[in-house]
C-alpha cells in the first residue's frame, strides 16, 4: 500500500490492511490475529504522524532441530514522524536520541506502508524460533534428532590444545 504524502490532511485517516501480503516470506508464515492498521495525520508543522499495529502468529521451522514447527506470537505497535525535509548531514558519530529513531526522512513523495510494516516485522521477529524451550536439536556427529533418539556417536577424547592443562592438574594432585 502506498500513499501520496501531499494527500494526507490534518484529519486522521485510518487504513486497514487485509491479508499478509506485506509480510516478508523469509521470516516464516504469518497468520494475522487481528486487524493490521495504520493511522496517518498531518501535523501543523507539515510532518506526517504515522501510527500502526499488527498482531499475529509467526510459524516456521525450529532453529535447533530443523524438523518441528515453531510458533510464536508476533505483535508490533509503532509510531513515526515522516518529513519531506532532507536529512541533515552531521558529524560521523553522534548520540542517537529517541526522536531521531522515530523520524523518517521521505525520499520522494510516496509513503510505502508495506515497507514500513515489513521493517517492523523484521524488528519484532526472533532471530531463532524453537519448537519447545527444551528442544535438544541435532547431534553434530551422527545427525540424530536428539528429541526422538539417542546419539550413536562414540565419545572420543578431543585433541584440544588445552588437554595438556588437564594432565598437569592430574599430576599435581597425585
């Protein structure tokens, strides 16, 4: 959904998005659990205030075992102040304040609501979903699914460079 910046008035307008076409496929499957909406209103200074919300269930493959389905609630409430002014170029390093994070400099004259929703989905999504908190994953040696079966690997002593320290400790104690 795209909205022309110049058409937004001081009277708040609410837009409801149907479906989940805006949701990034690489994050998994998203099933909306409520209304996805955005509210746009022009402020007296000329900026546009944007508020929005989406809720739903995110599902994908477990990040540990790679087999079971993992589901997690996903919700975001967000707020931006959008301006057509050019972004000021300042020093290379400076402290980022909260109002800096919420200020969006529009490039062009179109506000892309779908892009803003996708950005929020990335920010709210977990890095890795788990099918259960106690998921044991996959054995790196024999690829056994540890939630279902025991590992068939033989535990051989590792040839770690720190193994020498263990020997020193053993000889000192005797």
